[in-house]
C-alpha cells in the first residue's frame, strides 16, 4: 500500500470511528441477535422469535453498560417492547413451523436509563476513544509482531467488529508501521515509539497484548489441507497461554497478567479467541468502572468557554448535551470572546473530565473556576 493510499485508509477509518463515538445513541443499538423459534405456524414462530430476540437484545445492552457481575434489573414481562424504538430483520429462514433470522434492535436511551436508575444500578455509556492493539506473539520461535507467522495478530484481525463502549483498532502493519516499532521494542514497552504509533492512528491509548505460547505444538502449526476447518488446527488442550497486557496513554500506565489453559478439544485459534475476549472484557470493565454514572451524586461547576466562532460555540453546547453525565448546563453570561456556563453533572469531577475528554473538550482549573475549551488539533 502506497503512503498516500495508507493515509487515506487511516483517515477514513479514524473518521468512521470518530463518527461512531460521537453518536451516543448508537450505544443503544444491539445488532445481529440470532433468533430461532418453532410453533404451530411460521407466523406464530416469527412472533415468538422476535419477542425472545428483543428480550435477549435488552440483556446484551444492559451487560454492555454495566460492569461484569452486576445484578441486572428485571423489567416487567411486557416492558421490553416499550423500550424499543425500532428493529430490523435480516437473513430470514422461514419453514412451515420454524422461523430463524438475525435481529437488530434500537432501544430508547431514556427508558433504558430509567430502568437502570429505577433498579439502583450504576452504569456507563461514555464511549472511549479507540484503543490501538499491538499484538505480540512470543514463543520458542522468538518474538513476532508484523510477521506473517504471528497467528496471535491474525486472530485479532479475524475478530468481528466490536459493539461495546471501547472501540478497538489494529495497525495496518505496513512499511510505515514496521519502521516505527518492532516486536522487541513493543515487548519492552517503548513508550515513545508506542505513543508515535498511536498518534499515527489518531488515538492516544495503546495496548501491547503479548501472548506467550508454551509447548512445541504451539510453535509449529501442522500443515492442513485447504478444506480443513480452523478448529482442526494445532490443538491447545493442556497448553498454557500467558497474556501480558500493557496499557498506556492519557498519562497513565497499566499492566495485567493472566494465564489461560487450553481445554480438551480446543484448537489454538479457539484459545486465541477466548484470550482476546478476556482482554476485551478486562479493558471494558476498567473503562466502565471509571465512568459509572451514579445518580445519587450531583455537583455543579462554573466554566469559562472561549468563543473563536459561532460554530465552535454551538459545537461545544451540542457535545455537552450529548453527555449523559451532564445533567444540565446554563449559560450565565455571554460576550463576543467567551461564554460562562454552569454545569450540573453526576459523579465526580474526574469522571466529568474524562467524559469531556472523549468529546474532545478539555476541562482545566483556573483562578476563579474552570476553563472549558475544544481540544486543539494535533
């Protein structure tokens, strides 16, 4: 891929992610829920399947917004339908007494929030900026990052697009990336090189996910005929996969280690998929825990917003209105150069700062209050 084509590709991907992050309501859409039901007729089976799918979609959404292990509120039997503003059906398979399809459900954010608040359940809905995944494979054959033999990175590439609160982004692995960092430097946590790589992809958060694979069978994958399924590749039963997760960005670092043991009948690829979901869950739970909206806490602060143009002033107000953590804001005064706002918000000032940061708004202390302004382009 040429440099100009690469830049265009990265720009389009970053723009798509930014658009998705800005659309808060997209958090309340649950896509591709498989539905399957049997009944006396196809029409009855369809009705049952859709109702079951809508309840399943609501559970997916509630788990998306809450930390793992949270006791979820149980809505009344007929309440789920009242939370739905629309749904779509794809891939229908209709038989005389059976109905199968894929269901996408759009939920009403206000009603879902009311359900959680009514049940006293803390939740998060702030979407993180993309997290760049640098997937390093380490085994008896050495340290691999960009090499074609890096099966760990291939497993990340094969993963379906993520619909949680933390978008994940993979480097392209082209000649520009190769020149910025290699496997050894990523393994050592070269902060300068990792930060430069993250900036190249328009983000500041980077995770070095190291998979240490034990056992000779994990190093040399046996040759397989073209028709052989992925599940028949290198067996993982009894072998250990040691995960080391190093996260950096936004002025903080974090290191986590986990070990997964291959299960009976599990392939290496299936073990990799399980390890990826473990990493995703850890990162998302950490994000959600830091951004839980607690409605029993409400505070106020005054902030001065510089006005460079009318469009920027309107944009700041729109972004504030999109944040669930901001209960309300009032314009106290307005001049040609600045506006003075009073923000009422749930949670702590640090949580507010973090939520504003995801909307590219910077909140900084000043002598007589706070200074709120759009982040300057890098």
